C-alpha cells in the first residue's frame, strides 16, 4: 500500500509560447500522505487552484509527473483520468453545484448514477450519506428549500457517497456565515478522522485552515518553503 496518496514531482503548468509564456506553476514538489488533512492557501494567481485542478484530474501538467497512489496520472488517457476522478475523488465547491429542481437525495445519488449503480442501492447509499451529515429529514427537499449551510452539507454528502480516497474542497465555507462554516469544517474533520479520507482544502481563511493538520502556502507558482 502506498503511503503517499499524492505526489507532484517538478510539476509545471504554462500557457502560451515563447515570450508570451505565462507560468501558473513553476516546478513544484509536493507529497500528501494517506489520511492527511491539508489546507492550501495563497493569494489569487499563486498557483493553488491550478495545483488542485491537477490533483483532481481536471487539468494536466505541462511538465513533471503526478502520481496518485503510485500510478503516474500524467501517462493516463483522458478517459482513464475521468475514471480515476469518478472512482477515487470527491469534490466540494464553494457554490454547492446542486441541481436546482432535483431533491437532495437525488443530488446525492448522481455520482452513483454515473457509476451505473442500481436504483435501490443508489437510494440506500444516498440516504446513508445524508444521515451522516444530519440531513436525512430533508432528503426530498429541493436546494431552494434549504439554507446555504444545508446545501453545502448536501454537497458534502454527494462527495462522500462513493467512499472516495480523497476529498478536494475548494473554498467550502466561502458562501457561509461563521456558524455554518464551523459545522462544515467539523464534518470534514470527522470524515478525515473517522473514515480516514484524505482531505485537501483550498481556503483564504486562517481560522478554517486551522482545522487541517498541515497548511501549504503557494506564492508566484511555487510552494512557499518558509510556510509549509
């Protein structure tokens, strides 16, 4: 079993050619161990979102290698990366990204639908995931009938319903008030500690980053070694 779930080796990401080349990442090395809770911070344009997109198989490096549990993702095809993303990674976004006219339980079922899981098993797993975030009582409510905090908890249920190896959370508390932010962070912390899910979170908020076991700061396309 691989100890490192994520390894980035001299990863660069550039756009354009010649004198017009712009670098989002300038050769970063990063390892994240199985079961860690890592916060990624940095100003806009620092490269943190690009790194997250590469880790989430939403983008590919220009140069360097990305290994996921020892598998060189940079050598995979687009379809293979999509399968890796679908089967091993859960995503949580700042904007919730729920289907507006679809019930909470149906939203949570979506990743299982893409996997071809039968209807009865989908519903059972989705209800279990909603229960784990304390929302089984609103399973048949649409997002418009839920508060922002409840919508984010539905989004978390959707992200964990497939039992992912890693959770990628992009500003998960960015649209929430302080009390709801604490609820979301305590949920992420509990899934990390109790289920062993590796959590990688982008945040601008130091008090949210404090829930993580380690904070990595990006600046100008590099990891700030003084603040790892």
